[in-house]
């Protein structure tokens, strides 16, 4: 029934929903409502109507609404034109659309490339 593709939306919090606590989701979570607490999913999508007061974590975060708290993404944070962030961002990649609001600090760290030393055997110089 459910695909293993983390980009497929598997969980949804509707516009008239209010959630308090910690929500952990495998796959993609879309939020249109209000959250007070912590969100953790492979991919988190906040619509323009969404309001999150707390931390948002995931591999990829797409912010169209308001977040009053920190964002922590393993790969990408994307802030859409109606997005509003009041908190710190920790990510490898960041995109911010014109019109977005952001107040906080940004920490970007790239994963260091792993160099593998290959030893050739059986070859003569």
C-alpha cells in the first residue's frame, strides 16, 4: 500500500488541525495546520497556512508557512516566498525565495568527500 519512496506524501495534518507534542514520520509529512512541539520526518512540507512553534527536523524541509523554532535538515531547507522563520537553520543547502522572511542564524556544513585509497595489485610499473 505505501511506497518506500520518501518523497511520496504519506502523512497529512489538515488546516483545521492542532497538534501538541512530538510527531515522527517515515516518508513525507505535509502540515497545513498548527503544531506546538517537534516534527521529524524524511521530508516536511509546510503549506502557507501552517504554523509550527517548535523544532522541525528532516532530510528535506520545504517551508511555505511560519516556523517559530529551529530547522535542522540533513540535505536541504527551502523557504518559499510566503515562508517566515524565527529561529536558527542547520543544513547543507539553503534556498530562499524572494519575499521570504528569516530572522536567526544559519549554520551550513558540507559533508566532506571521502577519499578511498585504491591499491592496485598485479600491475608492474
